[in-house]
């Protein structure tokens, strides 16, 4: 059975082979020391066997404090009970670390992690946005392809009337509170954030002074395909616009306003066109952007074949060289192909059209603005349908 060495001071020049300095007995439990080990023969001083001291010399920082070579290597961990806990031991308990900026602190042991709270949904009337808030609100959004920043009273009202669930955030001046009471009540009921701010802040949010006291972030409506639009199109007279090269947002807004006024069924966009609705176009459209859907076309020849199959005739609109608009019979179903101002439309596309139409004038000016010309073409078609 195991016998502990006698207590007493440790003689100089030797030590117990099973004890590290300042450590515990490293021998496996139940191991018997040989007689030579018990007698201390072959080690220690010549004066007698070495006595192992049970007193540990004071060493700051734990039994393995100091340089790396003083730390235990593989297989030298203590085999008794709990692992040592010290400042520099490999099994020390880490003190809780403070959370970094922007991070939520880790939950305590046994505490269930909680989801982050939702931001406040309402804001004080007359609250002024500081510069940091303005930069954050006006900076390009990561979801810019999914959201659209509308401004202008009629544009925001039209979006609210047709698809209120698309509204994500609202900014308005205090003077607009009475006119926008239904929208504010809806925001409160559906936990949509809104701010009442000053006009200078609205100028920066809209990047325009023509915001009319209101700015809204809304989900962008996805363009329908030509097949889907034709499938859902009712029978009878229909007019559509094929925009080939129109890129100015103000022109697009004016075209959408005229299209809504004359009951156009859709605006057709070529497959590779980068034209998309913007806040400026929606403001100029005065609500017309919500009334006229945008349809994305596929290949040009396939699109023309589909339109012909649905009973549409394509009419190329030309500055000069076309038939007189006011003297030409217009089909019941027509697609006006509108080219870019200055450059006109693609020659191959114009050659594929069934009609070529021009607006006669006095010659005092070269031509009308593309949006004005579109309104004239639509008015001529609408008057023929009422005759």
C-alpha cells in the first residue's frame, strides 16, 4: 500500500521524482513505490534519504505561471480531482468579455438567447434629423433593387391607395399631417415607421426640392411578362406603348401620366432595357405610375409574334416620313412604338411595324417632345374609339 514520505524540510540537492515543484503527487493511484524509492537510495545527498516537502513555495500566477516551458506538456495534467485554476493555467476560467460596438452581449450560462427587439415604430412630431441620420437614410440602400423612394403628394397617395402593404417608411412635414391622416392611421395600425420632419430634411431625403412635403419608401413592383399580361388582358379596344430607347426619367413620368389619362393597358420594355421607374418619374407621373403596369419583353421577334397573335398592330412613331396621324385609320388594338428623342427608334424595329405614323405640324419647330408626341398619338387613338 502507498506510504507518504515523512513530513519535514526538504534536504538540498534532491527531490521526489514524482512531484513537480509546487505541484501535486503525479503517481498513478495505487502504485507502490519500490524499496529503493522509499529509502531514497541513489538520489539526494549522501547524508540520507530525501524528504519530500508538502509545502509549496509561493509562486504568483499559479503552478505553471511564467514562460511557456514551465507549463505542463501532453500527459502532464493533474490526475486528481478538479483541474487547477489560475491566471495563466491552460484550464483557467475566462472572465466575461465586454461586447464590441454594435454587438449584442452573449447571454449568461443557462439564459436563453433573446431575439433583437424591433426598432421603434413611431417618432416625435417635429423631430429634426441630424447629419448622421440623414446620411444613413439618404445613402444608397442595400435593397435598392427591391425598394423605391417615392416623393410627391399624388405619387405617395396613389401608392397607398393601390398597394398600402408596399409602404415601408414614411417621412412628412408637419403641414402635411391633415392631408395624410388616413395614411398615418394605417401606419400606426400596421406598425410602419414614420417621421414628421422639416422641409430641409425632406430636400435631402428626396434629393429634390419637389417633394411636396412627403417622402415614402415602398417596395418596387415587379414587371410582368408579356405572356402573363396578354393572358389577363380583357377583350376589346386596347392601346399599349413600346418604349424603345426612352431614358429620361422626366420624359418617362410624363409618358406614364398621359398613358394613365388615356387608359393605356401597359408600357412594354425591351428585354435589355435599363429603363425603370424612379422617384423623379413617379412624381412627374402624378400617380400615373400606379395605374399603368410595366411589362418586360423577351426576344423582339417573339414579342412581335405574340402581339400579332393577340390582335395588336404595331405602329412606328416617326418625326417625319410617316403617314398623317389624323388622316389614317387606326386599329382597335394598337401598340405605339416610341423611340428615343433625337435618336429615334431602331430601324429594324421600325421596319417590322405594321404602320408608320407622323404628327403633321407647322414646321416652326423640328418636332414635339417625346412625351408630348406620345400624348398626341394616344389622344388620336382614343378619339377614334369614341367615334
